[in-house]
């Protein structure tokens, strides 16, 4: 059986869970305690030598990097979520990269400098925090423009790019990003969050985050 090494606070890992549930692929979930440094311990480094999640072990085949895992699983299970047509696939690749490089990186900057730096005993980086918010101000309108003309981010059919973007935006409530100015993006997200593949993973990322970190939320915003 496929084994997914994950953590409920990892958006890159959560997008793999979204895909697994959507495709009804049986899997074993192994939670890696990042705060305790389990990702750097020898047992996990045998799975992913550079010590990051997500990673999978598919009956002995081991793979890391969330977008690579999305592609592998969609291809292995012959899913239309990753089209075979070269041009259609290239558009999916484009939006996979956009979600990772512009949206996920931005939300990660804001999340780290709002909450996670406390867990790591690091110093808050105000420049990085502001850069993350600026990136979102720049790039969310591009998503809105795309979704104003089609149902999903890479076209009129759901693809793995939507799972990647959905996970990248999962923390917007926690970091006070208002999607009201982006009605098409907001509706796209709400529709996908209502689907069983999402609800089977968590009712919302904010709820999962609060359950995992407890009172740190209140402390971070005071």
C-alpha cells in the first residue's frame, strides 16, 4: 500500500491527500512530527534524504516533492487530472509552477513570520512578511482573471493544478487575506472546499492548525 509521510500543517503534503481522496487511492498516513525534528531522523532520511515532507513510499518506490508526487499519482492511475495532450499538459504545468512559485511561497512567508517562527525559536522577518503580502497583492488578481473566463485554473476541467492552488491558499483566513475582492477565485475555492475529497482531509486548514498549535494562535496575534 502507498504510504504518505505528511503533517496536517503542511500545505504541500495536504495537496497530495486531496488527490488521494479524490482518486480514492488507498493509502497509509504517517504523521511526521516536524516540531520534534522527525524529518531529520535517520528513519525518515531513508525515505527522503533531504528531510522534508511530503514524501511517499509506493511499495518500495520512494518519491519527494509535492508536484512530482501529484504528477506521478495522476499518471499511474490514468487520471484525466493530468492530461496526456501535450499542450493541455503544458498549461497544467504552467499553473502548477505558478501556484508553487508565487502563491505557496508567498503564503509560506506570511505564515512563517506570523506563526511558525515561534515554534522554531526564530526571529520574525518583517521584510519577508511584507514581501509575502505584496506578492499576494500582485498575483491574486492574475488568478481572478483566469477564473473569470473558465471553471478551473488550467481550463474548464479540474486538474492537479487546482489541488496545488487550493492547498496554497488554505491558510488565507489565518493570515487575514480577504478574498472578497476576487469573487471568481473565492467561489472556485469555496466550491472545492465543499467537496468530499477536501472535507475528508479537514473541514478547514484553520481548524486543523488551531487543533495542532492551540493557544499559539492567540499569542501570535496579540
